[in-house]
C-alpha cells in the first residue's frame, strides 16, 4: 500500500468563509466554476485500497484575505477535530505589507504548531512585488520564524523568476515552494524552451521546491490531462534537479474538475518511475518539508 501525504489541498465552507474568488461574478471566470461552489471537507478524500492517506497540508483558500488568522481559526475549530490524519497549515499571507503589520500577523501565526508557512499568490504581480523592499524584509522575517514561503507564479515570467532566485540565494534559510510547476504544464508540452529555462534558473537554489500539481488548471475549457505529458515533464525536471526537491500533490478539490480524487492518485502512481521515486515524492519529501520543521 502506498502512503500519501497530500501536501496541497483545500477545504472550504461557503457559509463561514468569504471565498471572494468563488463568486461567479469574480475572476477567475471559469465556465465550470459552479462545480466548486459547495462545501468540501476531509470526508471527500476517498482513496482506493492501494493508497493510504497519512497526512494532509491545507493551503489557504481565500477564507478571508484580509484576516488570514480567520481561516486558521476555522481549520482548528471545525476541521482538525474531525480528522483521522495529521494536518499542517500554510496560511494566507501578503509579503507586500508594511513590515510592522506583517510581523504582527507572523507573530500570531507562529503561536500555532500546525502552521508551517504562508502562501502569497503572486501571479501577474510577481515581479513588482518581489522588487519591493518590504517584501524582502518580510521574507527575512519569515525565514527567521522558521516558516516557509509558498507561492503561485508563472514560470515563464523571467523577470519574476530571476528575482525569486536572487531572494533564494540571499536567504538560504528560507524554504520556497512554487506551486503547480509554475503553470508550465500544457497538453502536448510544446513549451520546452520555457520549461528548461525555468528549471535551469532554479536548479542552483537548493531551498526552492516544486509541486507537481494543478494539471487541471492549464485550460479552463478542457480540464483533461494526459499522464504521458506529466511523465515527460517529471523526466525533464529530474534531468536538471534532484528528486529531493519534487513533490506530487492533488490540488483538491480543483483536481475534481478533471478526475475523482482516487483517480488522480492512480494516474500519478502509474508513471513509469521507480517505487522509490514515487515514495519520495508522495510521502518522504512532503513529510520532511511540512512535518519535520
């Protein structure tokens, strides 16, 4: 039986949280967004008999973007008591805040043993935010607090990537996680130059980790993805970077836009790699990164 620590998933309760991004009137304007407009909990994480869920990492989902502690409180109050596996939390965070405000939020987050870091979705604003002195100062504070920095940005944004690499080299104690393979997945993988540039730039930064996840997000009009494309992408990653820096994760419940939760993991386990590599990417690496800090 394959043990799994799912290091990228989200739960939400539409009656208690804001989830501004899930409103049909707000971006992203996905044609199938209504599929996600219901509550999701750990009870929806159903695997087949070949897999065992050994832990989860909840990534902020926009419960309250102005008060990231609100989501942490909700998870501790409503979610954690009903879990049968350990959970860690990557809370919401804004590295562009004035350092005094950021440190105030950081101090509160640091009081929770389950909180292991923050995520800031940088996307198109990545370069402008990473240039800010406030951002550099706040990331220094994050490293000193032994909390990781998780982000969503575009791997083909060369300016943003160069800035992130610069920060990673300047702050070797800061663990950085790039979600969803920098959104460089595409059907047929016809963007090999962008993929290789991305991997070459981050290869020398041992404190940057990559999540192989979010395949369903590459095309909002066609959510299907082929495991052959993922296999080629992972193989290319391994040509440039150690497998110690690679993590497979589901992006639940968004993965449901393509497949059932159990089917996602069946497909990821079907790649033509060794059992040792699978164990490392679905269990050992996320355990070291999120549960042993």
